[in-house]
C-alpha cells in the first residue's frame, strides 16, 4: 500500500512539473506567419527550443528556398529578439499564441506576425 501511494504521489508531482515548465515557456515551439516589407509578403516558419544554455531556433522561408537556417542570438525577456544570419534581425513581443514585431535587413525594415502552431504530439493524441 505504501509503495502504491509513493508511486501515485511521484506521478502527480512529475505531471505537475511537466505542465508548469511547458506553460511558463512562451517561446518554445513552432511558429508560422508572414514577414512584410513594402508590398512584399512572405510566409515563414520558425521553431524555438529552450536548452540549458538559453534558446536556439531555426528559420524556413522563401529565401533561401526550402533551406533550414539556424538562428543566432535568440533572447527572451520582456520582448523576443533573434537573428536570421545574413538575412535580418527580428525583434517583437509575444502575446498568448501570437508574436509580432519588426525586422531589419541590409535594405531596410519590415514587420512580422507569427502564430504558434499546435505541437505534433498533441495532434496525434487527439482531443
């Protein structure tokens, strides 16, 4: 009986810890959206992962076509900031499941708007 109670208690604690850690992490996950510069609008994807050393991430978009580009300098505080090397620096804010802000590249500035995507594991599990 004591062994069963201990297992049950450890299971509850483990679930609570997992739930809290993922809920506190507004940035980690896959984000899809658009970048706008003048009249040009492009669809982009980003993914972010929290590590012991901070955050890391990747970019996919029309330039370069279909290639994954590792992000540099990912920072999350009151705002989020990251760089797509040789392309531009992004800075914005996260509000719930959306991220909006501006980016600057060699030719000037533009804006971006992203929406957080559902986790694939959550989709497979169903409602």
